[in-house]
C-alpha cells in the first residue's frame, strides 16, 4: 500500500537502448516501482536503485516468457 506524500513529478528519458519494448515497459512501470519502495520518499537514491532492479527483473521475466515460446 502506498502512502500519499502529496504531489511529485517524475521525469525520465527512455532511450530504448535495449529495444523499444524495454523503453515502453520502463515507462509504464519504473515510476510505480519507485513509489512502492519502502525507501520512498525518505531515501530516494535507494528507492531509485530498487526500482531500476525491479523494472529490469520484470522486463526480463516478461521477455523470457516470450522467448520460451519461440
């Protein structure tokens, strides 16, 4: 459950260096993982660290599912 800390802005550039699908997935989920972190907003650096890993893990799991179908 997320606690409401008021308004916040999140700006990001998703360059798709790992493909368009990675950029789209990141744009949909990175900010959600960030605010779900127990370290947000008190330790934003670590919350971002966690959210990058959560995003990577989620995208990897998603792509592995599709690769196994090929």
